[in-house]
């Protein structure tokens, strides 16, 4: 009887040891990044941001781990938050795919959520139609930043004078850079 009890206990221990990797395995659809919990959804990644005690559920298309290779000028966050308005402007020759990045910026920084309350203005760099503003780097003002989403040789976020350049090698890279820009403003990524 004593041997049987020892065998049963040994079998249970072996079974638990065999199953422990399944129990301890992390969920690949969620992770913590700089104290922010990110979760994968069918349309992108979500995280929570707080303004005081007020929580905001935010969604972007890319997780921060996939954006670490995109450099960003360290002065951009302070510049964006120092002015009440931000014009996101896109080259009129780009497709609507590039506009998605500008929309993501507007959704999170704009007045709709109330998180930052920045007036975000959509524009193009050249005339597109009667209903669209034409704004470029020459239009930076003391109360309005300009962020140009454009194609370039390198995917990065930089300053040219006081103008914010959100640049991608492809239109999808423009969207990746836009998400990197937002994560920087949210302080998810430095």
C-alpha cells in the first residue's frame, strides 16, 4: 500500500511537471511594455492610458515591439504637447492607406477622446479638392504644429526646423511610423 501511494504521488508530480509549461506559457497575444499592458485584437493592439483617474482604451494597428527600429527625435513629444493644434498633412499622391496613419493620430490626440484635447486638422500638401486644407511645413505657427506624413528613404520620425516629419519607405511604413509617434506621445515608448 505504501509503495502504491508513493507511485501515485510520483505520477501526479510527473503529470504536473509535464503540464507546467502549458500553464506557465505566456499568452502571445498580450504583453507588458514599459508598464503598459498591450493586447492583440483582430484589428490591431489595444492598451489603456489614464488622465488622472479617467481610463482610455486606445487602439493602434501595430504593437510597440514591432516599432522599436523606428527612430524618433526626442524633442517631438514636448513640441506636440506645447501647442493646441496639430495639422496632419499627407502628400495628395498617396493612397488612402497613408491616410490611416493620420486618422490614428487624430483619434488619440484629438478632442474626441479628451485625453489630450489637441485640435487635429487633416490636410494635404498640395491641392486635392475644394474641401481639403492645403498645409505644409511652411505653415507651422506658434499655436499649430504640422506633421507631414510622407514617403522617404528611411522609416523615421524627425524634425525639420519646427516641422514634424513622419516618414516611411512604403505607405504601410508610414502607418507604422504614425503608431510609433503616438506611442511616444503616450509615453509607452521613449
